[in-house]
C-alpha cells in the first residue's frame, strides 16, 4: 500500500448537498490543505471554479476573503448558497461558465477542483452528476481551459491552485501554465484508492494506456501557478 498520507481536512463540516452535487472528497481535502498555506485575508479576492457544495469557497470566506464561486450546475449553486447562508458567510455564487461570468475581472487567488476523470465520450456532459467529474477522453477538457485562461484572471502576484489526477498529466498542466507566462509547479501529492467511477472504466482506461493492468491507486496532484 502506498505510504503517502492525506493531509488533515481543513474543510467546513456538516455541509449540505442537494442530489447530484459533488461532495468533498480526498481531492477537495488535498486542495484545502494547499489553500490553508496561502496568505488569505480580508483584502484577498478569491475565485473558485466549480464550487460544488462551496466547501473551498467557504474555507476562504471564513478567513475573511472576498469570494466569488462559479458552477455550471444549478443544484451546486443552490447548495453553495445554502451552505453560506447557514454559516452566515458572505459568498457570491454565480451560475454559468467561469470565463463568461468572470469576464473583465481579476483575482488574487483562483482555486479549482475541476472535472478530470477521463471518459469514453468526446463531449462533456451537459447535465447530471457526471458533469462534476467527466472531462473527455484525456480528462483535460476543463483543465486546459483553466490553463489557458488563468493568466487573465489573476492580478500580478496572484496564484492559481488546481487539483487533478496525475492520470491527466501533471507535467502537461505545468507546461501549459508556464507557456502562458506563469510560474507553475506541483506542490502537493496524495495517493488514494480508485473510486467507483474509475473502477467501472478499468478496461477502457487500460486500452487507452491511462492505467496499468490491475492498478488500484490514483495519484492526486496540486498545481500552484503564480502570475509574476
């Protein structure tokens, strides 16, 4: 069994989640640990892309940050708003595509746990719970858009924190971010057992060369990129 331990969870507890909304898991906790190491305070403008329950957005809001959260799922938007209301935290939650909803705005910190699970179908889902994880044949349908658009979302000195599976290519993410003029690197890793989605796609993942036969562990990575 791999020895890499998951970080201690630093997420709000007791979050509500409407049906179909992605609930915090190992990737969320790993990203929360990375977020906890950033300098976040009352003057920090934070954007979360794909907020789900709002766990990470609320984590930043609890530290006083001015937080905007975006999600393409109406149930996720409703869930995040409800969780913010229950905790009496200021959180602006927008429905729609992150590029459209943030046009012309810049932030000090962008956080994202995007869909990253490789899927046999070419198009990403337009509805249903699968849209929280399915991301095209290489798992990069949303990751690549974030890589391309992050520089325009950040103030000088601003930081992107993004988590995804190493199955999607951590070095490719670093290279794409570096290619836009950001300083990028992998800053955290964790190894976790395969979940049910990967297990049901084992044969396809092996045929695609994305997984070795009988593989049962997945490496998660956090990429940190800074606008220098």
